[in-house]
């Protein structure tokens, strides 16, 4: 008894500064008895969770009005980063939670929709037998959107983010990078007919433009271009004092894009215990990029029912159909397929519209400034591509409740899609008259059964639950690609119409994977205020050797609701601190091995003489490989003050070990790399989520939601000998996982400087005999791509029927390389090439190396000479174009008006709402000189700190009307 009194007194002292406490039961100790959906659809009280949990309401995703629902998550969840591709409508976005955990994996969380995993693959060709996706510097694969972008946001009821290992451990290796649970809407009884119709009309234009100089025209060395010359650089004469006009060619070429969207839904209860929800959605986006279009059609039907004696049976049947079509998606890279550089780098004394006439039909000759250049209008209308994806997401659920504490259920689900694509280049330019086509089919089937028991007060105040599961998963990715660069009959696009068999490329991919699993989750709780949860899972994977096929994951988490404990021990409630919970969790999860990564195989082909040739992969596979492991630890606290201000604080530490890497080896062995389990990285950080109603009255509510997260990343080891592991490389810019540095170390050339600290010239540039800067011969560390912090700040106001909200979000820290800036500098268009609008000659404060020492530089050089030296090669001196990725922007503004219900009393109409939404409103802070730091070149690579002539990001304005009948 004395011990109990001591504990209660200590806790009361700890809470003294949080507010006065009363000895009555009039105030509830906890109002956070909210039930949330966790792994495998299990519903739990939020207070029982021993890990961080964040959910996003479906209406929030709808209001954001993003074509890709992935982008609607920006700034909404602490520790969640959305990485975007910058190549037109429907391009991919990928999600990263709490940093990168794998050297070679895609590092994305598992997406689960109504209990069925959804493939969130990034939209390029499927990886082929261990080979990387095509991120070629010159001609990469087209980006055809990520899997989550197929979902219609209007169908989402809620989205829950499981970030910690304990939260996602039940999903085994597939949940190693976290899990995003999407719950779709169900039928609910509503007034009227239960029909809702909404329509949106949107407009988009360029959000950001690179910083350009507007003082000098086409030419070289201050002189105009000679008539008939092919020089398209902007090192010519000044506009001032001439009769030349400055043209904004980005504005002239890109048009105002339009987006139209229509959604019709019906939801209703059908009889007693049954409900139906159906919806149809059509999205049509005509991009700001000429002749580029994105369409999406969604249909969903979902029925829930409780039936039988005492309503013991529960069923859910759902079918979702998604049809996505992309037309003339823009190409990336620095090759001729990407026509954006021709517009961006065009001298401003020339109007790109002068070259539009007659270029927008097939089979016409390209007419351009230079004899060998390709007109961007011609490319937009003669280098065509199309892709069509038909996708089905199906699931069925059946549950039987034996009694008030025991139930069993079975769930069947499939994700299937077929993707067809082709690309055609017509005659009329220096590009080959070419054709390519491909087909990919993917399916994943899941069969899950479970037995669930739950009972309170089993022994005294002790209660608990136990769920035991069995699961079979099977997936298959099958694709066939064909391309030819030479057609016999011009513009006859057929696989048989090729003039040179050596130019034909045919690739077949077939990857099959199965995982069988048994797992369990158990909970013990005492008197409703202390909870202990444990999970255990064992997987058997077909992609591992039979001796390593079986692997085990487990987790443990606990939560203690202090306010409930105080109340139940002696009836104490706190006026100021209305809820307080401490939590802790530890888990082991991982990342599994992709198919065909164990044994080396040979590919048969013929040489020019017809002899059979067997070739093998350049990677030496290892049959003893096993899955990566991720050990995660998390502690945190949830608090609520005055029943109005809630604060969630977390600290996490993730330690990824036994990385699956392709370690470089001596090529004399016959292989270039060998696949091994080795290496590790460590991510840790803090997360804060604050939500408060600053002002709350019947007619006016002001809500503020803030999330902030920090991240510290460090590579612990590679294999004990090698200290740098290549993630990717583009020309002379390389990305590494390097021991002792954050993930994504950026390496490249630097300006050659005096490195001798004892020299009086220490730190000065070393120039050549002409006074021009020089580059180092070796690559050096120039920073890393990992952000140090992410934040989102949402203000929401509701006054009577009017609503206003805005989101400010940002990224702090990390760096990226901009190839766009390098190209602008080389062509004399970057603002830096004309400081203050002038191009005065200069003498660099530098030294010349010679005779074993240094002498002061005295050579005068022009701006053109200087930038020509800095940008020599494809990307120039890397150091010049490394930029801070820190950026803060006004991401979103929403204004809504709900018409009073009183005006509909005599009408069939039950409700009406109008809304205005603006996205990418204002870049508040950025040092990237007009380049959007969110534009990533190789979205399907872990080297996300590289920007390469990405199309301009867009600002959008949308008007929406929603009617309820």
C-alpha cells in the first residue's frame, strides 16, 4: 500500500506544472479512445499503440486536388518525404519514410488497400534479371507513373502511415520500409438519394523558371551570329541600343494546361446490416506541355454485409478498375528525345513561335535554327509515344464471430494490371525513323486466414488478445519489349518492318516470386491503461536458397496511459493535461531479395557469322544470400492539454544491416561485381506532431497542425575493406554510400586550388596560362542528398459556411547537382554569365602553377572564356553546380463555401459546396537559382540528388463544385 501511495504521489508531482488536479471523476481521463485500423485491418484503440501512428483523412487528399495522390501527402506526415520526377503529367513520385534503409532496394513503403497490397512500382520498364532500370544519361526510359497514382483520391476514406518497425513488423520483409494503409469508403445511410456528384476545372502554368540573363543575344564573343551559322549560344551583342526584342520562349512554347475531372458516387445502407458504395471518376489532363495528355478512369464497387443468426457473419466484396492512358509523355536525358533544352537554351532574340508553322503534322521536314537541330514543335508532334494500363484491384473478406471473444476470417485479394506502350519517330529530321513497342503484365495474389481472440478481464483486470495468421503470396512480372532503329518502309510502324536485323532489340522478362508466411500478434493489457504488444512472423521465400528460405521477424511494443492510470489508482484527473501516454517499441524487419538473384545463367545469341554465343551477367551471384535486416527502436509520448492541444513526440533509431550489394571485383575474374550480404547504415531522428484548435466557437474555428522531423543518416560499413559503394553515376557526377557519411554522398570534380596549408596562397584557385580555371583530375566529396529536416505547417479556418486553409512545407538540408544550370552557363543564358546585366572582362584572384611554386594570375579573360572553361565536357566542373536543396514553399491554398442546408428544404438537392484550390503557389525560399529542388532525374534510382534538364514544374488552379442528392 505504501508503495502504491509513493508511486501515485511521484506521478502527481511530475504533472504539477501541467495543471491543477481534482479529486473527482467529472472529467474524462482520456478522450483519445479513437479506434484506428492497423496491420491486416485489425482495429485497435489508439491509446493501445506502442508506436508512432499518423493518419490522413480522405477528404484532405481530395481537397489537395493532385492528379497523383502521392503528392497530396507532402507536408502531411512527419518523416515522410515525397520524391518527384519532373517530366510531365502522370509522372512518378515515390515515398520515403525516415530515410533510406537499403543501398539497392527502392526504399518505398508497402502500399496496402483494404488489406490487399498494391504494387507501387515506378513507371519505367521492369528490371531485367538483376539489371538496373534504364537511367541512361542520354536516353532514359519514359516515366509512366507510379502505382499509387492509379488510385482515385475520392474513393479513400482514410490513409494511415505505419513508420516504425513495430508498426509494420506483421508484414515481414515487405514492410521493412514502412506501410501505408489505405481504407476505401463504405456505404453509409445519408439523407436523400445518397448520390454525390463533383466536377473540377483546373488550369496550370509554369511554376518556376531558371534565373536567366536578358541582356545579351545570339552570337559569340560579343558579335552577332554570322548568317547561316549554327551557333545558338547567347554570347552575342547586348540588347540595349539594338532593335532586337527579348522573347520569353518558355512562356511562348508552353501553353496553359487544363484539367477536367468528374466524380459520381452512390452510397447507401441496403436493408439491415448491408451497405453499398459505388463510384466512377474520369480525369482528363491536357498538360502545359504541347501535345501531351494524361487520362484516368476509375470505377469502384464495394459491398459490406452482416447477416446470419445474431449477425455473426461479416462479408466485404470490392472491385476496383483503373484505366490510365498517357499520350506523348516527355522524354528525359540529354539526347535528342528531350526537346526541352532546345527551348530553354534558345537565344532570346529569336521567337520560338516563328518555327511553329507547318511543324505540327506527321511526316514533315523539321525546320530549325541550325542545320542539324531538331525543332521542338516537330519533336512534340512527330516523336510520339502512348501507353495504356488496365488495372484491377479485387478483394473478398469473410468473417465469422463464434462468440463475443473468438472469430475467424479469410481474405482473398489480387492486384493485376496489363501495360501496353509504343513509341514512334517519323521521318523528317536527323533522328532515325524508329519504332518500339512493349507489353507488361503483372499480378500479385494474396490469400490470408486468421483466428482472432480478444477478451477483457480474463484474470481480474488483466485482458488480452491473440491473432494467428497464415498467408500465401504469389506475384509475377512478365514483359516483352521490341525496338528497331531502321524501318524498311518509311513510317510503317511494325515489328516486321526493319531493314537491319542487327538494329533490332528484343527483351523478354519473366520474374516470379512466392512467399508463404505464418505470423501472430498478441496483446496483454492491464485495466485499460497499460498495454504490451508482441508480434512474430516467419516467411519462406522462393527467391532464397532452400537453406536460407526461412527467416523470422519479431517486434515488441508497449504503451502506458498515465492519465488513465492516475484516475484508476486514486480517482485523480488533471485539468490541464487531459491525456498522457508513454510508448516504446523495438522490432526486426528487413528487405527481401528480388527474383533471379541467386544463380548465374547464360543468354544465347548469334554472332555475325551465325555462330551460337553464350553470354552471362557481369554480376557473380551468390546462392547463400539472405534478406537484409532492419532493427528499429522507437520511444515517444502522446499528450493532450486542455482537451484541445495534442502533441506527439517520437525518437527513432533504425539500423539496417546485411545489405544486399553488388561489390566491385577484379574483372579478370570474368565478372565485374559479386553480390554479397554486407554493409550497414543507421538512421535516427526526432518527430513532432502538434495539433491544436487555437480558437473554437460554434461559428468560428481556427486549427493549426504542425509536423516536424529530423534525420541523421550515417553509413556504418560496406564490407570492411571497401569504403564507398556506388549508388549511381551520371557523367562525372557520382553518388555513393560511403562509410562515415550520410546516405547519397555526391562526388565530382572541384576547382583546382592550392591545398598546401603552409602556402601564402592557400585556398586560391589555380588557373592555366590563359588565366582560366582548372578542374581536379580526381573526384571529391561535395555534399550529400539526405535532408536534415522536413516540416509541414497547416492553418485551417472555418467561419460559419466558409473554410480557408493553407499549407507551408519545407525541406532543410541536403544538396543536389543541376545539369540544367550547367547547360545554361555553357550557352551564356544563366544569370551568372552576365553579373548586373554586364559582361565586363575580369582577372581571377588566382595563381598560376610553375617552377615548383605559384605566381599571381594577371591574365584578363572574358565571361565567355570563363564559363567555357567551367562547363567544359557534358557537365563541367561539378562543384560549380552543387546547390543547397533547402526550400520552403506555400504548397497549397483551399477556399470553400458550403451553401446553407436551409435553402434546399424544398429541393431534391441535399447539399452543395464550391471550392477553389491552388497548388505550388509560392516558392518562399530557395537558393537553387530558379531550379525546383523537387525535380529528380532518375526517379527509379536511389541517387535522388541529380537534376538533368527536367521540364518546368507547374502551378495549378482548380475550381470544384460538389452536389449531394
